[in-house]
């Protein structure tokens, strides 16, 4: 199975770190997309999720086109990929 997880993130973002910790815990591969520090420059994030905050998860395999909110993402990863 080819993983198609993509995480839009910002270095040093504690919410992004929470999601990355969960991805590591579940041993999931993902593509990291570093977004600009300025929210005004995050057009790609807005295109996929409708807002400009990070983290945002894309999981094409399961039809997730742009899930915001670290708590929601962590729950989703646990439910979908956890044991």
C-alpha cells in the first residue's frame, strides 16, 4: 500500500510537532510541506483546507483533502492507522 499522507507544517510549531509525534509513533511515512511563516503567503494551505493555519493533513488514500486542527488529526491517525 502506497501511503499518500501529506502534512503542511511550520518548523517550531507545537501543534505540528504533536501530529509529527503521532505519525512517528504509528511509523507512518508522509510528505512534509513547510509553509511560509506569514499566514498571508499560505495560499496552498488555504486551497486544501479552507483556512491558513497549520498543521493540515492530506490523506488522498482515504479521501481526506485537508484536515486542520492537531487534535482532530491525531484522533484521525489513531483511528485510521492505529492498532
